[in-house]
C-alpha cells in the first residue's frame, strides 16, 4: 500500500508547484506582473462562483494585486478550461473548478 494523497494535499501541490518552479527559475520577484484572473467555468451564482468571490478579497489583500473573478460558462466547464489552457503561462490566469 502506498501513500494515498488527500484532496487538500493535491490542491496544495497544485498551488505551490508553479510558485516553486518560479522560485527555482529566479522569477518570483516579478510575479504577479498584472491582475490575476480566476476563471470560473460555470455560470455566476453557482457554488464554485461563490467560493471564488469569498476567496477573492483575501487573496487580493494578501498578494497586494487586483484579483478578477471571470465566469466563462459553457460545454460543462470545457470553455473556461480551454480559455485558461490557451492563456500565457505567466501565472496570472487561474482555473477554479471542483472534483465530484
């Protein structure tokens, strides 16, 4: 039996990994270079949208940068995910989704 990751550890790893890579490359001092966009791939008013809007003020204060919550519904979340996948890899576009 191996170690079974918990949802928290997977989520933490997803958040920390890009920052660790930037630190290793010596680019952390310039991040974030602009507003951070949190893309919610579902319609406004849903549970994921509410979580994003609750987290947004704290992140904005902690990072000292503008945080934008951007709802991009369609195709069961694929439209928003595709938008994030096509965005520049600068760490300023995040996808907030759920695991069922």
